[in-house]
């Protein structure tokens, strides 16, 4: 695709493992404003251009989702405290509550 005439450019998501390898180099790059609330870092390497984007709106949205799920989990935990459950029953219900809350709750920032 690179040798095509005219050259073809495309945008592809990068696996997190590759981003981890590039993390040190990306940290050195300055943030550039694309538009209000959206910043990017550019890193050219081996015929590739890596773009790291930071959207303030997306960040706020993800935090709101995590907060909502965390509140739901807190409500469920309060309900479980009121119940008279045996150990095994409690562990099952705790696992169900954690599963319903989803993985995003555990990464709250």
C-alpha cells in the first residue's frame, strides 16, 4: 500500500503492548492542541507515525461511567451487609456484584 501511486495512508489502532514499548519516547514528545479539549502526541518511527490522542470529553465520560458503576456496586454491597448469608453464599453474591460492576470500576482515577 505504501508503494501505491498515489500513496495510500490509513489509520490503525495500536496494541497496548506496542504502546508500552514506545511509552518512554512518547513521554518525551510535547502535547499539541488539535482543537479545544483534544491533544495529540506524534511519534515518527520506522516508516510509521504513531498518534497518541487525549480527549478531555472522552476522559470525563469514562470517569462518569466508572463512577456510576462504582455507586451501583456500593449500593449492592450495602444490601449484602444487611443479608444473613453463609460464607459461600456471600462469596457468590460478591462475585456477581463485581461482575455486574465490570472491569472499569477497578481502574478509577
